[in-house]
């Protein structure tokens, strides 16, 4: 991803929306630390999220300032829509905290109303404490609300990237399935999926591929191993493909030979739960309604206790460790679905006592008049 992947007007519209919400909330500044939010506002694809970084947004000025380690300075200046890049980590090993404090004082932020857009995976405890202490009473809000909420509803430009990712994901899954045979290892199949993903224009994946077979199939997030496939094995694959950071995720069940009675039964319930959830999806529907539709199918089948994975969530621009956004299809989610949201629907069932698991992942774009399922592949068990 870079500043050239969207028209400049798209970035400007995003910034204007953030500033409008800041004004409505009575905020003078927002400090953004989540790399997906920084990327959404600037186009930055830099790997700087592994160290302290933050984007400073003023309600009164259009300029964006970013504090980042010096090793990413050139990339930010050349490949992102940022007006002022403030580096830390010179040859004298300047501390990021010293640079942050100096910048805050220079801008007078410690005398204004500031919000911190927190991020669980990307803002360390030391840096969080430093920010809170530096701002003192000026820090009036700590939440991911404004930018993360705005990111949920994708523009048509963003959705074009999502659809491209979905097409690559379908092809990568078919490539991996084409390699499934007796004696092949899980790792060989995973390697073919990754090869196709990157060769077809996808970006580097940001989360680990799940692939578990045979007695490992009850592992909900099992990574591929050197285990060799055997006749009669059932297994499942799930992975995400990012295209310019915008992902599509996909998951399917496979079997070498003919599906056993129990696998076929479980898959039917999972498939029905997935279909029930998708049938409710449209703009304005509250998240708990979608959750309830899927959960009702599993509960009736006596499988609710084995649905150890969330039944669905919003996905968006991804950085390690994942693509998930701040929206879960859960029993207590009252926020309505928005047009342009992209949802991963995944009512999996994993039963450790039976050493058996069944997986199905469908991605859906929320529309005002319904929804759009992204994958063109069948949702049935794939026999190899």
C-alpha cells in the first residue's frame, strides 16, 4: 500500500470526516497509534508498527504529523500522505519518549483537549504510561472510537481492493486443494497456497494460515505441520489474502475420499448456520441479530458449546497479527451494520473429544438492500 493506491481526494475525505467528528466531540487533537488507522489516513505501509509510532491530527489544521523511528523516515516521506515526519532513534539513540514530549510541548497539545486512539497490539505499556503522564489533564478521552468506527464502512475504492483480494483467495484455495493427496504434507499444501497468493498479486499475509487434518482437525487455529495426509482424512483450511492491505478471508472443509456420516452431519449444521447469518445481513440490522440467527442453528443441533470461535466479525486493512476490526457479531452487539462493512462469517464447530472440527468461512459486504457474498467457490465439503 502507498499514497498512490487511492486518489488524493479519498485521503482528504477520510481526514475531513475525522475532523468533523473531533469537532463534534469537542476535541483539539487525536493521537492515532493503530497501524491500520495510520495507513487509512496516510497510505503508509511502513513496518514501523513494531516500534513506537503515532499520528497527530489537529481539528484546526489540515497538516498531519507523524512520529516514527528514523529507519522508516524515507518510506514515510516518499510513500505516504504525511506533511511532517518527526523521527526518533538517531545515532545518539534519541529516546522516542523524549521526541514525543518535545513535540507535544512544541504544539501546545498539553494545554488542549486530546484523545488517544488506543490499540491493544501496537501500543506498549511503557509508551502508554509515557503518553498519559506527558499529557496529564489534557488527555480527556482514551478509546478507539472515532477513526476505527469510520474505517468500518468501506468506500467503493476500498471495496474494489476487497473484491480483488477475494478473487486471489479463491484461486489460492483451489491451488492448495489441487495438491491434496495421500502422502502430501500439510506444509506442502500451505506452501502452494502462499505461492499462488503472492504470484497472483496478493500482499504478504498478516496472520498465520490455519490448516489441520486428521486427528488434528479439532484444533481451531492449528498451523500446518509436516503431518502427511492419509486416506479418509478430513481437515480444514482458513487463510486471509490482503490486496494492498485490504483482505478477504476464506475457509473450507476437505476430505480425502468420502465424508464420514459425522463429518457430513456437522458440516450441514455449520453450513446452515452460516446461511442463516448471511440471510439477515443488510444495513441497519444490529449485530446481535446476525449472531442469533447462526447461534440458533447450532443451539438446536446441540453444538453451541463447541462453537469456540466467534461467529463473525468485521475485517479491514490488516497488520500483524490480524485483520479484525472493532466490531463483533456477538449477542450483546447493538450497533447497526453499515453499508460498506465487510464481515467474516465463521460459525465453526470443534469437538476435542471426537478429534474433529468443521470450518466454513464466508466474507460478505453489507449493502443497503442486502449483501454481497465474495467467494464464488461452493460452500460444500470438498472431496479430494
